[in-house]
C-alpha cells in the first residue's frame, strides 16, 4: 500500500507533530477497539476473540523486525518488560546507559543498587568507546526521546560482544518507522503506543534464547503457561518453553487495537514509512535553516515557539523553549509548512 492511498485511514486535525508522545490510530484499529468496547458494554460474546489479537500482534511484530515468534514476549510497559532482565543481573554488576536516557530504561537497573549494581553513563554517541570488560550490560534507546538521536546499534553491539556485555535496546521511539536488525541485541523492548499507533498498554520484548535461559519469568501467571486455559488453577507449574513464559496477562482491549495498527504498518512497509518521515523532518529543518537529520524526531530552538505553535493549532512538544517535532506516516507537507509559517 502506498502512503498516498493510505491517507484515508486516519481522521486527524491538521497540525499533529507529536507522535513521539503518542501515535494516532488508523481507522481499522479505531473501529476494532470501538466494536470490542461495545461488546464489553453489552456483555455480547466472550473474551476469547479479544485474546486472539495478542497472538496476531505478536506474529506481526516478529515479521516486521525479522524475529522468530517464539522469541517475542508481550507486556504492557518498557520498565515492566525489563524487570526480569534487571533482576537477573549478578550482584555487583555494572550497567552502562546514555547520560540522557528515558527513565524507563534507567530505573529498572538503578533500583538494584542495594545489591551493588552500578549504573554508569556516557553520551549515546560514545557508548561503544565506554564499553570495557567491567560492563555487564549496555542499555540504550535506539532513538532518543529527547532529541531523536539514533544510536549506532551495529557498532555498540560489536564492541559489546567483544567485551562480553549484554545488549539491551529500548526501541519504543523506533519500532514502526525505523528499519533495524533486532537480533544485533540480546533484548529489544518496545511500547506500541507511539510509532506503532496502538492504544497505550501494549508492548513487545524480544529475548534472545541464550539469554532467556538465564532469566526468571517474574510476572508468570496463567498467560505464561503452555496450556492456555488449562493453567487456570494450581500446581504443577507449567510455563511455556519459549519467550511466552515472560508474557504478562494482557489487558484485552488495547491489544484489539494493536493488531490492526500493525497490519497497516506491514501493508505500507517500515522502509517506506522511514523515507516519508525523514523527508518531512528534513523539510522542517531546512525551512528553519538547520542541517538535515536522519531521524523522524528533531529539535529546534525558536524564541516564543510554544505560543506561536499554539496560536496556529500546531501540536508539538515544547520543553524549556525547545521544539521537539515528530513526523509519521499520517504527517503531510502541509503540516510541516503550517508549522514553519507559525515559527517564522
């Protein structure tokens, strides 16, 4: 599906440039969610249909990023999905993170300070240079939430392998628009409510088999079983033999909206979305006299930006006077030009 022919799938007020905060649902996702909510309200049918959307979403995510379905767990939030990985660290371990990193990929490691886990920091562009034999885990966002900087996954992974460090990637700001090789990492977590345009409350976690064998599935419940409804009650414990052992029992309705959103991404293609998003971001930067970027998230410092954008109906994040604009598949050149006119 071409992006131009997909435009009718969204109902958006012009001027939305804030997907880095949350994505907007395509019509199939919105309609599926409304139908499920209506069934819930009236007590029509049972939950199994909603539950099947989890398996569909897992398979779609795996296909989008070249993963085996058996290596993908489902969850709700980045910090929740990272918790078993952090809990598996030995006492006294060292974790290297970027010096400006979203806290969901910092706090899960830092809370283990009482058992000697140390969190070190370095600029994201220099993480590979700061890796050494003392580092047990290097954890970083593939795309930085603050400014859109893209980490060099290949270089970091290569150096980490040589040092014996585990590579953990938060791809929340990447999945849905940025092509990358997920298997370069040992762990990839991603919340789906941003660039994957799902309702908030769904997420994915790739766990490399070699690492998974060393971890304890701390949130194990009936959904982590290999027997489905056969695991409702009692012992013995019967966990799935693959990444599903790390599944969090799903909140049904967000998953109902997740599967159709991922189907739209698959139909358009991540590569095509990437080209579209970066082209719009660079149109925005060029219009403000800034050099081009390789990201769908960009920042510019414009005096009075918050008031100017608000007056024009442009919705972007403005933090301490710095505009963070983010462009996705439903963004248009008209959105970009309206923002440029407002900031001029």
